[in-house]
């Protein structure tokens, strides 16, 4: 029961300090700010308990805040407390102020140093005013002064956010307790003893009821009688003088290198011992000074230095300190923990400790008195927590709290300065904790799918503390070697878990594909939970739980997929459901690639499992392309009309957009297809590029069909009719279908005006432009350039296959149109057709376009050539009913695979000899396995269709312009029309018509142009509008040029009056195209181009006054 004896001595000492302070103080302090009630006395240990700690260091904020408060007190401005008006207190503050002021820039020392300095200053002031000796009143005031100074310090620390639990504990020790107030029911004079105080030092009952004394009794389960007897025995020997003797003996032991409190041999180095000795001597010396300051009479008592109280242990030189303080403290902590975990309710324990508040205070009193080091206390507490955790009496938070306590000690005191025994105990405790954590890991990894998120991080953080300890690493150079046992436990658990998941997903009433989907869902859910929540990183960098689990799961899973992929059931499976499975398999593959083992045991052969299904999807999409286009057009308002016979019954189209819905719908389907392929994230790069190339081909086919359908509708717009027996090789181009508008044998009747351009036609043309713009965005979305470059790189890396020589080459030749042909008939026109010759053999002939110098044939021919290079002679003939067909002109072009190896359509503008121009399109029939090839083909298809549409609009309007601006119209204006009787009544006098007469002569043309130009401006896009209007203007200039320069020798040149009419018409048309008086239409610099300038210069050479 020696431990009971020495523990009780410490409790009695605490009681003496408490009652001594109660007997001498009359100030009521504020309640302590911390959650835990503390004793209130000028406890000598408070003056050294935080010495050297970082949390106790002074800061500039604290010094300046304290200076402001003390300055108000010393100058009498602060009268909030009665003690502030005490003259002696003011003098003490004034004497202390310069010492504090010296710290305002570079603070040194600690808060504890400030308290000691103020205590010494106050004692000096009191001694100076009471020269006759130290009286009880002196002692009372000294405690009051120090208590008030501690209050001011607490307020300052709280205001500057520098208060810590350690400082709070330190300063609360100086605060005076609440003094007993005068009893209300007792008069001031009560038998002359109204000011008398009861003395707790003389009350055995008060000592017995002291909380810490009662805690000792309960802890050791001592009966009341034995406990009371022991208290009476110890009360006589446990005095302040005995404490002073113990402190002096500690100093003596240190100086003589005694085992207690420490000797050189206990430390790993001389420097460590010197540091400990200096700190220990300083703390003990301050305790002695504080005892004497509080009770000066101790300095004069002879017994204080000579005689100590008897110890209960033989050969023990101390009153309060046992022979083996660390062993006693260890046993006491064990008893306290056992008592608190089994007896004390949870709500009475500290928030961050297993210990109750009473046990914590008792242990603190004992370690302060027995000089037990902080390192030893933290180590054994962690050791006890580890043992209790193994016994399942505490949880992991208690272990973490113990580790935090040890970390705090390590931060405040370098382990290199600890004693050898403390360092060895530290290593042993870490070894036990390491085994405990590994055992816990093994148990939990057996149920890894249920592990609480964050739990692993908590355990790993504790392992980090252990393995980062250099001393521990010296004894355990490879601490991770024991993790192999965890790996084996994890793998065994994964096998059992796989069997469970597989059995849950295998439903006999469902097909294999459905069961695979279910199994995939379960695997993804579990692995994602492991990777993202439970085990985000490998345990200590060596045990990756998700990776080890997948190393078990994935070989089983891939085997099941492999067996299913090549069954008839898989080939017939719904493609939508197959791709749903594909996405899940791909997710598992990504997880496996991210966290799976480096040596992959599972082969995710996604390409072989799902390639047939992607190809099936591409074929289905290609076959559905015509339906795509037809449905997009069917839903478009501009392509629908109520009556099938009359296009004029078409439903009104109203939209703020310059293009219609069909182009939006079509490219929406294109983008959905691209998204589908890209979202596959196909693992085989080469196959992915071929998928995209197939899509590009699908788009090219769709756009070709779309433009073809637009051509059909535009043909209806111009009221063209196709005859039933036409050559099947003829193009379906809308230009071919509308050729009769520009080159038929049906002349425009006098007084009639051709049909106007409709808004629907403009929208159709805009659709082609919108398709080009959207195709360009699709080109960027698919990274066509990068795909093509990579395909070429991959192709170059493949072994070269020698190509066999090609014997024959198939070309597609399209004769589009001719311009400015030579007039060979008496009517000033020709009836042209084109014949193509190779080696003087005719290989193709177009139909005849009657009465035209600008015919459009738009016919295509397939020509097979056996030579690698062949020259083709194109001859334009004028067909005559009687006699031999005359030649209008000829040109030569070359066919060669070197020129046409891109398989794209080439536009050839061939100058004819002797005059005119022939437009031919030629291409080598074939295709390339190249994504750029199909996009180029699509772009060219759209560009040609857009250009042809603009040309058709011009030709539609040009025929009326040619009629209105002809020589016949000039003769009519000048009244020179030829008739049978005209020669008898013709006047030889020439009268120049006025500008108004010239305008009235072509008023139908001006009105027609104004109305249709407005339609074009309102409905065409800005880009198309600029192109079409300038083409129309150029056609105007061409018409004027043809009138001014007759093509046949029989037609005389214009005379002066005819040229003046022509000039006036040209100016009227220029004003119209320019926008009239506002001039807000086509800019003059566009209208007055080189063609216009040359035409005007021809006339100006003789009639410059017309352009003044």
C-alpha cells in the first residue's frame, strides 16, 4: 500500500495549498474560462509548469495589450475594481511598467516570467511600505495583487487570441477563490467574533472531505476508518517545510549525480544531460523561491534545512517522493484508468481522455511532485490505451488522443534529450501499437467492402507516426515486410466475395446478357466504392486494396465475357443493350488500368468482344442514311405543299432563320453519330480511325442525297419537266433539270414577264451554305487532320504491299455548260452540242441545246481508258438540219491517274478555239480509305451545288435581261422596227430618246429586277446575296457587250443613237443596283469593275458627254 501512502501525501499537500489560500484571500475572482474547475492558490508549481514551452512565449500583441491596461491603472484612469484605487497596487504597477515596456518591440521570456517579475515587484513595494516586518496583511495583499495581475493577463491573452489551455491552467492557479460572504441572518457583532474565520487546517473533517483525498480513498478502496487513521498520521508530517526539504534534496541529488531525479548515465549524451540538468535545477530553484516568497518564515526555520519528515519506505530520503517514482506513477495511472473505465460514468470523463477529471487532477499533482517526465507520462498512457484497445474497452479515438499527447511532448521536447529508458519505452510502445494496428487491419480487410470511409487513413496516420520514428527504424529497417500477411488475408476474402457477387447476378430466368449487365453493375459499384471512398490510396504505398481485389475479380469476369462474346446469342443481341454492356465493361477496364496490379492478370480484349457490334452499327447507320435525309426533308416546311400538282399551293414558310429545319435535323443526326463513336473511347486507335472514316463516308453519301433532293425541288421551282426517255446517264442536277429555262426553243413572248424568284428557292440555296459551315465544325469536332495524320503514320509502319499494275481506268466526265459561243445561224444564235474524242474516236456526245450561245447540258458520261494518260478532244458543234454540222470551237484536256488520283471532282474551265469557254467536270471513279477524302468530297459537292444554284438564279433572270436589252428593244425605242410597209413610212430623221423614254422602254425589266433583287436580299444569306447580285450584274455587262459587239459579220455595229440608248440603260441599271438615291445597295466600286470600265471606255471614245 506504499502507492496509496504517497498518493495520499500528494492529495494532502494539495489540500494544504487550497486552505492556506482560502485563509488569506478576500477577493472574489471571475469564474475560470476553461471547462474544468481548478484549485485556486498561489501554487508554487504553477510558476514553473510551462517554463520553456512555445505556447508560453510572449508576443508583441500580448505585451502591447497588457501595457494599455496597466497604463490606465497606474495613471488612475481605470477604477473598475477597488484594488485599482489601492495606492500600493498602483505603485507596484508603475514600478513594473518599465520592465514591460522594454519588451514591446522584441519580446523575450514567457508569461510565467511576467508573473514572477510582478510578484517580486509587488513584494518589494509592500516591504518598502511596511518596514517593520512581514505581517499577515502583507501576505494577503501580495496574493491579491498577483491574483488581479493574473486576471488582467487572462483578459489580454483572450483579446489577442493567444490563450492556450496550458496558459489558462497556469494563470487560473493564481486566481483567489470566492471568499465566504457575511451571513445575512447574522448581525455584524456576534459575541465579538463577527470577523472570525473558521480554520480548515484544524478541521479533520474538511481534510477528509477534500475532493482529491476522497478520490484517493475511492481509488484504493480503503475503508473510512483506515483512511481517517492514515490521514491523521500523515497530516503531522506533510508540511510546507517538508516540501522545501524534498526540493533541496532534489538539488543535492542532482549535484551529486544520484539516481533520482536523474544522472548522467541515464541520458544518451552529455549534452542531453546538461540540458536536462539546467532545466531541472532552474525549475526546482524557482519552486523554492516561490515557497519562500509566499511564506518567508520558511527561510528562518532551522528544521527546513536539517530535518525532514519520515517516509513510509525504508531508506527513502523524501517525504513526498517515493523511491521509484516512475513505477509508482505507472501503477497509479493503471488504477485510475481501470477505475474510470469501469466505475466512472462517461459524462464525467474529459472530452479527449479516458481519464475522469478527478483522476486527471490527481495524476497531475503526483507527477508534478514526483518529478515524472512528460515523455514517460505520454508513453505509458499510449501503452495503456493500446492494451485497452486490444481488449476492446476503448475505441480508435482514444488511441489517436494518446498519440496526439505524445506528439505534443515530442514537439516541446526533442526526443534526443530524453532519458535512455524513456526512448526504449517509446520504441516498445510503438512496437506494441504497430502489432495492434496490423491485427486490426487484417480483421477489417477480411470485410473490406464494409470498411468505413476514412478508417484506413486513421490507421495509416498512426502507422506513419511509428515508421517515421528514426529510433524505431533503427531496430526495424523494413517495417512493411509484415504487410504480406495482410495481402494474403485480402486475397482470400476477395475470392469469397467474388463467388457471392457472381451468385447474386446469376438469375436463371434471365438471358446471359442481362446477367452480365447485373454483374457489371455490381462490380462497378463495389470497385468505385473501394477506390473513391474506402481505399483512395494504397496502404503505406504497398497494399492497394482495390488493385488486389480487381486482380482477383477481373480474370473471372473477362473469362465470362470471352465465353459470351462469340456465342450466337451475342451476335443476335439487341445492339442498344450490347453497347450498354460495352460502356460498363469499358468503365471496369478504366478502373483496372488505374488501380490494377502492374502485372495484369486479366486481358480486356474489348476490340475482339465488341468489334462486330460496332461494324453492325455502322452498316445499319449507312443503310438508314437515305431515310435520315428523307425524314429531315419531310419535316421541313419549305419542302411541303398542300397540292402535288401546283407548287404555288406550297405552305407559307415563315422563319427568322436564313435556313430551314432540314439542315439542322440532318447535322443533329451527324453529331449524334460522332458523339456515339467518340463516347465509345475505343481502345484500339487504328480501328477507331476507321470508324470515323466510315462515318465521314456516311456523311458524304447523305449530303450528296440531300443536295440531289434540293435539286429536285428547285427544278419544280422553275417549272421544268423531264421527258420520259432520257439517257439514264444524265445527271440529276437541278441545273440539268432546269436547262430549258436557259436554252430551250421557247422564246419569251412580247409583253410577258418570267416567273419571280421565290423565298423558298433562296432558303434552299442558304441550306447548302449552312451545310458547308456545319460540315466545317464537324471537321473540327472529329479532329480530321489529326486522325488523317495518325492513319498515315500507322499505315507507314505497316509492311508495304506491292500493288499490281492497273490495266484500265474509269473516269466520270460531266459536260456542264458553255459560254460565249460563236453564232453560226442566221438568227445570231447556234444549236450547240458537244462531242468527246480519244484517238479520233468519239466516246461521248451530249444532246443539242437549241438557239443558245450559253448552253447548259449538265450530262455525265463514264469513260474507260486503257492508257495511263489520254488526251481528250472536246468539240462544240452547231447542229444543222440541212447540211454539215459546223464547228463552234474546240479544246483539249488530259486524263491521267497521276492527276486524278485523289478521286475528287476537278472543275475544268477550257477556253475554246476560236472563242468561248467550255466547263467540264472530270474525276477518276473510286474512293480512298481516308477520312479527309470523304470530307473533301462533301465540301466539293456542297460548293459545286451552291455555285450551280447561284448560276441558275442568274440564268433565270438573265434570259429576260437579254430579251429586254436586245437590239430589237433598241430599234423599238428608236422606232426602227422592220416591217413589210416600213420602208414607205420611215423617216430619215433621227431623234435621240430622253432618259425617261429610255427608262419606260425597259420598265418591265427594271420592275422585275427590283422585285427579285428585294426577294434575294430578304431571303438569301449575306454571303450568297453578294455572290448572286454580282453575278447578275456581270450578266448585265455581258449582255451589253454582246449587243455592242455583234458576233456575226452580217450584223452592223451600233450607230451613235443606239449607243447612247445603251449607255442610258446601263446608267439606269447601275443606279438600280446601287440602291437609287440612298445608294445603300451594291457599292459603286463593286459595280464599276474592270468589265464595266472597259465597256464604258469603248463608248466614251465617241460619246464622253453621256458620262459627264
